């Protein structure tokens, strides 16, 4: 009966296993933020430009709305990157 029971004052803390570098979200946090910002900066003009291209085809205009969409997408994506990552 004297087996594993020890009073709290006599207990030894169990050693924690060290985490590897890939387990820690802090080590990959900067890299994830960079890829998130890059993908936002690429996706914004692509999505808005595609929307402008669609409107150009619908209204039978020549690349007017595509250019407007790319510019609006770039400005919007810059704003989103600033709000998400720039205030840290």
C-alpha cells in the first residue's frame, strides 16, 4: 500500500517534454502572416479584376471595368492587409 502515494510536499514535478520547432505556433507565426498578406494582395486584384472582366463582357465594353476592378481590388487588399497585420 505504500506504493505510489506521496504527500504533496514530497512530489517531484514531472518533466515536460520539450516541444519541437514545428509544434510551436510562435515560430511559424511570422511566416504565416507573410503568406497571408501575399495571398491577400494577389487575390484582391484577381477577384475584382475578374468581376470587372465579367462586367466588361456583359456591357460590351473594352477593358474599362477590368482596369477599374484591378485598381479597386489592389486598394481593397492593401487596406485589408493593413487592418489585419499592420496594427500589430
